[in-house]
C-alpha cells in the first residue's frame, strides 16, 4: 500500500472535534458561534434536528435562522442580567438547550459568565466561499473580504486554543460531505437520546432550502423571543429592508434551483 492510499484510508475525520470532553455535563447550554455567512445556521440546524430545543415552550417556533431575539438583544446590549434571566428560564425548562448567534464569539466571556453550564460550538467553513458569499450579499470585494475572514478565523482559533469550557468544533465542509457519520457526534456532545437519522437529514435539507425563501413566499415568520408589539421603526425603512431581503432571497432561490435534490447548503 503506497503512502497516498494509506493516508486516505487512515484519515477518517468526520467534521467534529471536541475539546475538554471530560468537562461535558448532563445539563448544558449549547452556544453556537462563528463568522457571519460561515455556516452557523447549519450548525444550529444539526443540533435542532437531533432534538435540541432553541425556543422556550410558550414561545413561537424559532425562525429559519435559529436566532432568539431576546437573547440576541441582551448580548448586543451587553446586558448580563437579561442574559442570565432568559438563560435560566431556558435551563429550568430543558436540561439541554441551544442558542445560535455568530456574534457570541465577540462577547464570549459575557455569555459564559451569565449562562448556566455553557458548552460552546464553533463552526469553520472554507474561507474563500465565505468571502465570496459576503461579496454576493453585500457587494464587498472578494479578496478584501477574504482577508477579513482570515482575521476572524485567527480570532476563533485563539478562542478555541484557550477555551476552558467544553467545545465542539465543526468543519462545515467535512460535516456536510458525510452527515450520517457526523450527526452521531452532534448527538453525543449534546447528550440527547437516539434520533431518526433519515428524518434528521431530511430536516437539515429542509432548513437549507427555507434558508433561501423570500419573505413574500410565506407569512412573515416570528423569531423566538419576539413580542407581538411592533418595533418603533419608520415604515419606509421597513419596506426598503424587506425589498432588499426579497431581492437577495430571489437571487438565492434562483441559484438553488439548479442544484440536485442531494446537493443542498447553507450559504
């Protein structure tokens, strides 16, 4: 057997790397972060589809991006008291629950100090594709974006290196290439019971498709933690934003129609 074939046979990395496994606890709050447009919605989807909740029992179902509005607002406002109150209510309802927000990586200490039993998830996606996606969405120059992506990845690597909490790192590209091998690792880290592999993969595929849906294609979905009371924004600003999102989603949907049923992605 030559060296190339031996290396291929022996390299069985399925996209999951766990740091501090001895610190994993039965009760846990799973905090998912990374770079924007870098696969965090996929990371949330895989945990949700093996049975981890992202919203409280009396809240509206979580939206397509798996982000909880109250937790997001508390973090962005650096409101530790609100973070602690909301997270505690989650922990009282569920032994295991999850929260996804790319920006957690910028306020990791604030999140860790106010959320019970934090277990972190960091996802990394092939950097050039992340840069190209940012170019597609925001019109940024791809190579300039690539430099910014690499800077964030250096930050994430530094966080992982010094991480003292349980940490589940995901290679988006390896995980997507072999979900049947990857998903059991997700369930093991989360500490959830047996799950239906076919249903989980179908659910992840569905999440990937609805990620690109334009707001006009369905009733505007509610974000978990969002109150029914409207925000104090001008109608013009809301309409402009909706039109921009619809245009972007239409472009994404058109692109995704060229994919085969087995070829799906969170971009």
